C-alpha cells in the first residue's frame, strides 16, 4: 500500500475514487463546494434529492460526475458539529474503506474537510487515516493453503492544502511506521502456538537486529537464566518441552550515555494454565498470551523505521506454560532474580512470574523508565471491557505521559490505583509473597506483585488482557498497544 499527499486542483485530480465529506443536513464544506462548482451543481442536486443526509458514516457512491477527472465520488456523512469525535472519525473511515473494498477501486483520495474531527489538526487526521486504512486492509492467511484474494486498493492519497503538505508527509511517514509495527504485532499474535514458540520469537528479534545497524539482540537460554538466578521465570517453562528465552533487543538512537526507555513484554506463547489447568472452552485463544511481547516487537519495528533519536531496550520474557510431570505445582516456592521468594498458589498466574525476573534484569540498563506490557488478568476485562487497557504505575508523571500518548494515538488506557492497602492480599505464610491475591481487585494485586520488583525504578504496567485481541467472528490480534507505546517514545524523543 502506497500513501501520498496531493495538493492538485480538486477538479483535475485523477483518481479512481474521490472521497468527500457531507455534514448533517447535506451541508458541504470548502472542498466539496469546489467539486460541486466543477460539476455544475451535481452534488447539491443529488443531496437535494435526499440520497444522503450527512448522518455519521452514511455513504453514497457516485459514478462519472461531470467536470471531474475522478472516475467516482464517494460521499460520506460526517454528522453534526458536536458529533465529530475521534470515535466517529474512526467510524466514517471504516465505512469508506468498506465501500472501497467492495469495488475494483485501485486508487482513492480522501479529501475530507478540516473540521471532520473536532480539535484535531492535519497531522493527526492524516496519521490516523493511514493507520486505520492499513489496519482495515490487514489480512492473515499465512496458515491457509488457499490465500486471500489480493487487495485491489493500491494507492491512497490524502488531499491537503499546500500549506499542510509537509505536515501531511510527516504524518504519512509516522503513520506508516506505526501501521507496520501494528501489523508485525498482529502477525505474531495470530500465529498458532506450535509455530510461534519462544525460540520463534527469538528468531524474529534476531531478524530485526539484522535489518537495522543500530539494533542489537542478545538471547539468554535457560542455562544462562538459571546461572543468573531467574528461577521464577524458569518455573513457568518447567512443564514444557519448549525452552524459555529471555530476549533483549537494544535500539541505539540516542547518545551513548543517554538512559534508555525500557519496554518489558510478557511472552507466554501458549498458556494452558499449567497444573492449574484452564477450562477447554476458548483455550485456543491462549496463543494470544504473548501479545505483550508482540506489541514490544511491533513498537521496536516502528521505532527503528522512524530512527527516533533515543535509546530503547526491549526485554521479552518468553515461555510456554504447560502441564507435565515436571511442571510447577501449586504450593511450590521459588527464589526470584531479586532474591525475593514467591509461593506459587496458582500456576495460571504465570505472567507475573516471568515478568518479575525480567523487571529485575532490566535494572542493569539503568533505565530512564520501565513500562511492562502484558495480557495479565481476566479481571481487567471485567473492570474495563475491551475498550481501554489498564494502567498502573508507581510514578504519576510517567502514568500521565502514557495516558496522554494513548489518548493522542487513539489507543487509550485507564489508570487504576496502586495503593499499599492492596499489598497485604499477597501475604504468604511460607514465602516473601504469594503469586495471587484472591478475586477482589485482581488486576491491582497483580500489579502490586510486579511493583515489588521495580521499587527503585520509574515503572508502569499496562494490562492489555481486554485489548490485545478480539473474539468471535472477527477473531484476531489487534496490535495494541503499539500506537500508544510508539507515541510515548515519539513524545520522549
């Protein structure tokens, strides 16, 4: 897919489909009025006949309007002035894309008005358009013998004024990089557990390092982790024939002494629950339990493509959680890399067991801040549904930066409290802590557990259990939180 900026006179602009906004009541903006003038009032006549009202995401496809070089014109409703939110912008772009996919259109130009989204400039509108079009055209058919029909839409232009041309070009560049990162994360998440193993994740990291000169990769195997004392992480992979990996990716875009931003991803490539076995229904979706790791790889892909001027370290704790005679049992106690001991009461609360050792390992990089990303708790879905990721942090400034980045990137998170009042739920009679805190406040107590391994760091935790994938007919990985994390790093750079 190629994205371009166009500033041609709208009447002479050549494209298979010119996409114009129509406001509620059939009102036309500046661009649409120019098209109407060139077509000698054809748009006003069609709107006057009641064929489109301007309701949000309503569409009307027109053929061969007089006076235009465009072969088709797609009218799309933008609604009333008070309705022009980011959510409705998402809806109308989706509606336009659905029309484009149902036709033989190879090129399209979005010529939407400046007020299509309230309080958002050309950069934001253009970048979101690129990201959403790329996401809407995403196909995953790698595991099918018969591949999907190729996407017919090849070129998408964004119509801007000459004054906004440079801004539009920047938006396309950054939007395309984020879209590539999202697609990378979705590809990894959608692969089955028999393909996307910890070793496979390590191979993908190595491939990223081979692609960019300023990306280096180190893979720690189980023997190396055992020598370091990462017994908590290794307790999760104990029942699997697939060896665990600690994957470390370093991106050097800043100065040699600049402290890095550290991203830590949960990479449980399949989660059966271990001895605390999950119910069979829906267990296939536990291939998505590595979507935290996938989002980290996707974010590093975007950062490397953009060549952001900062340093980033990505750490992926990759393991498979399976039951066997060698598997960890409820009641077993392990010593973490930090020296703290953990009583494992539920082997299905394994994400925190791999992340705690990865968080301790991250300290050696003297980070500016650490953000971990994990499909950690079903409780987060109960609390926030599938709209927002959960955010908990020991630093209010860091939390605000992540929330702001998520709002801007349309990849939102919501902050939950991390009060000491919850810590007592992790008390154990036999170890320094237990790995579960009971049903109440499950998302918060999981973060409380992790916070004990980041006491000396600026740290935040993103629980993406509700946002990393969708179920049902449209089942598949979403690629979240790549947009949030990339925007956060763009802001930091």
